[in-house]
């Protein structure tokens, strides 16, 4: 397990179609990558990344949750969106540096791409720091 705070919990982000939508806590999955950004409840399962298909993540989050979004300050929403987007980029970067490519085919540059130190730093230090900042924002708005 990576440096993961045990007090991260599932948090209701808002309401969609009269149903509470929760953000699941981060998890270290299959002993090799971070799982995070999962939204849903018993009836729905989707990802924060899907809210930015036609717009930036700030606008996507606001459009999706509307006034039910628990984060009320625009600056906090922007910071939340920035941290979420950065997490997604870093997760992909750690995977590429860890395996030496994008797994579409055998990458002839694999040996110069693989960098275990970068992968370890991203997974053990940077991403956990991002989770900490995300939860600082969320905890401001939850009781």
C-alpha cells in the first residue's frame, strides 16, 4: 500500500436525478496503480474524468451537479478540478514510466522510457499529496 491516509472516506459530492452521488476514496489497486475519481451509488457508476468530455472539468462538474455540488466556492471548485485533472495525468505518466509505453504494441523505446524512480516518486509522494489537498477541500464542506 502506498502512502494513503486511512481517514479518506466516501463523500457525497451532490445529487443527480434525485439520487445522491458519492466520490469513492482513493485505493491502491492490483498492487500497481491508483484508483480514484469513481462516482456513483447503487444505481450509477462513472468517473469524474467523464465530466470533461465536452468542456473543462470545472464546467463539467458544475453542469453535472448544479447547485447540489457540496463545494460552493468557485476557487475551491477550480482547485478541486485542477487536482483531479493532475491526478489523472500523473496516473497515466506513472503507468507509462513503469511499463515503458502505452501498451498498444511493443514500444521500441521501452528501455529508455522506463524509470522506476519517477514512477515511485509519483505513486508514493506526489499522488498522495494530491489526495491530501483534494480532501482538504472536501472536508471543508462535509460535516
